[in-house]
C-alpha cells in the first residue's frame, strides 16, 4: 500500500477481525435495518460482510484491489455475492441499475473529503424507501493521532451529521450514539499516548467486555465513540 493511512488501515482491519464479539454486537445493533438487496461501502476484509452475506443480493465494495481480491476469495462460494470497485463520490455504471434497498456504510464517510457529494451519490443508489445504514466516528474532541494515521478528515457531532444527510435529501428516523466504552480507550490511545494503531492487547480486553456494552442503554444520557444514523430515501 502506498500511504501510511493505507498501512495503518490494513493493520486496524486485521486487528478488528479478532474482535469477534464486538463485530457481532455491532451487527446485532444494525441488523434489523438491513434488507435483502444490500450494497456495502468500504467492505475491507469482510469483518461486517460475513454477517450479511446470506441476503438475496449483496455487493461488497472497496477502493483497494487487495481487499477486493480477499473478499472474492472469502465469499467465492456464494453466488449471491459480488465484489466491485467503488470510490465515492464516483459511481460505476454497473451499480446504478441495482437499486438497493439497503446501503451499509460503516466507518467510511470520515475518510472522504467531500462527504456531501458522497452522501448524495449513495442516495442515488437507493431505491425509494431504501435505507442507508451509516456509522461514523463521533465526538470531535477525541480526534487525535489515531484519526490522523487512519486518514480521517473529521469526527462528527449529531448536528453535523444531521446537516449532511439532510442536504443529501435523506431523512433519518434514528440517530444515536453507540459504544460508550470506546470513548475512554480512544481518548487514551489517540490523545494521551498518541498511538497510531489500536494496541492488540487492548482489543482483546475490550472484546471480553462486550456483554456489558448492552447496558449502556440503561443510562439516562447518551454519548459514545460513534454515531449510528439510519437514513431513508423518501418514496417518490
């Protein structure tokens, strides 16, 4: 890979692949919103793709040719899964005709300088009434060495994300913080210790704590390392 962000991103994906409980917990949070014809943007090595590969039609995408080859090898046994190149906001002609009922975009939008154009492009790929399942890093105060090393342009506030999807012509019946436990770890790694990758030992401990994450909804206030937005393209 040609840049430091590429190398750090690859290391992060490999380490996140070992956080099996966390990956499943995130899917369980998002799964009820995912339909039958699904486009995943920025599939990487398939950490989330594995949970949606049984849908009727699944198109996995990434900008990186190496990741696309790994995805093809991993899901070669599934005739319903295709792998394509996608670099937002540019949309290949072959995708336009698909008209997905769901687009899954997890921790991708922050890597795109023109996030307005990216969201507008994704709206164009949704069938009327379709959903964009979006996860982005939250709390700008946390922005530090990890974000810079990963090539993040920003972390989002609720108001900024709401402004962005509204500009793209999307409505969001659900917008919420998630991953309260990640706040402290990210702050310590990125702002205090100034790490450029997530320490693997920390991830192992974090993964064992996943059963406790479900308790965050019992708290009277909401904050978290990430924001989930379930956005909808209005029916026309």
